[in-house]
C-alpha cells in the first residue's frame, strides 16, 4: 500500500478558529447527502477536543480543503446524558431513513459510555439517553446486524467487539480484540473488515492496519497481525520530536505520535484522516494500491 499525504496538511489546526482549542482529535468524515437542503459544503468533518463540551464540525467542497470551522458545534454537552465532556464522534449517513447518525461518548456515573444522536441536516443533533456500550465506538453493519469496535478499560486494556440488532438498542459484548488499542477506523469490504488503529504505549504511536474475516460465529472473529500504514515523519506529525512511548488519555503538547484514524471512500478512492503530533491537528492522506 502506498500512502500519499495531502499537500495541504494539516487540514484542521488551532489557527482555523479559536473556538476549537488546541486539543484536536477524533475525526469522522461524511459526504453530505443530496437530500440535505442548503448544505454548508460537500463534506462535513466532525471532530472533538479531549475535554470538550461540544462536538466540532468543519466543512469543505473538497476533501483536501480548505476547511471552514462551523461556529458553536453540532452537539453540546448539556443536551446529552454525559458529564464533563463529549468526544469521539462516529458519523454515518442512513439514506433510507434520511437520517445522519452520530455515535459519541462521554463520562457518566457508570464510567465513560457511548450514546447515539440523530440529525436531519448534519448540523443539529438530538442525543438519545440509552447507554449503548463502552467508549470510542466505531460502527459497521454486516448481515443485517450492527457491530462496534470500542475500547475496554478492563486490564490490560484494548479493543472489544460488540453487536446490536439495529444500532439503537444496547450492544452486546463479544470477544476482546486488538490489545492496547486506542481509536480505530473500519472499512468493510464484503466479508472482510479492514481495521485501522493506533496503540497506546507504542514508540512511536503510529497507524496500523489489520484485517478480520466476518464469517462464522461473530464471537470467534479475530483480526490478523497488523501491518504499519503510517508513522510520524513530517514536522506537522511531530516527526522531528523525540521518540517516546505514548500514554493513554489526552495530550496537550506536540509529540511524535499519530492517533485517531478515520477512513472515507468515494469514487473508488480511499482516504485516511488522522491526528498529527499527538492531538495537535487533523491530517489527510490517500491510500493507494502498492502497484501505483
């Protein structure tokens, strides 16, 4: 696989708007559906602050940008069942329902948990109060069911696979997968899932990819060993900074780390979005076959 970083990187950074702060993470990109009247742009890029009180949005007519920050965000903490902060948007367009769905997480009395919110236009979300599962959801559908890969706080920590009949009812816990996983991104291709992720405590933290066959009993699904996709090399990725093991949780200074992958496919092209220099910015790259 060949990685072609965007020449416009970083796409999202503190200089775009003082409202987004200096901690930037958790990208999730969608193409705005045609049934949305008067969209701000062709693409909506959702993201967060690790201790933020609202989910952020930037919009553009091209995935390369330029990106404009939408003031005020699209979902605020006080409109949810969470405490202290909300983050980790995972956004999906449901054409048949003419609905845009966001999974997000925040602290509750039971710990950090994931929830669901819906919107007709991608700008105004209404949060539901049902706890769906643990935090850092990335959701996909397969054979009529909804699945999520999330993060578990159980020792030694890592990823867990979950299942829901419809993506609305709480998700049932399945097998533990991906030790030391932080955030993931998923791309389903038939009966195969490509999982992009990073691992806390890697040195340096970087973007990896595993594949997982989606056949047979879902309790037995397991990812293959990962391959490295992208490591911090450029200045905006922290490539000139010292190599140190990363830590779980927020980071408020540039570091030689790549985190929080998101994937987006359109017209036969596959794009990777990720946070650079720890949680300093959001960058983009195109993933190309090795023969290119």
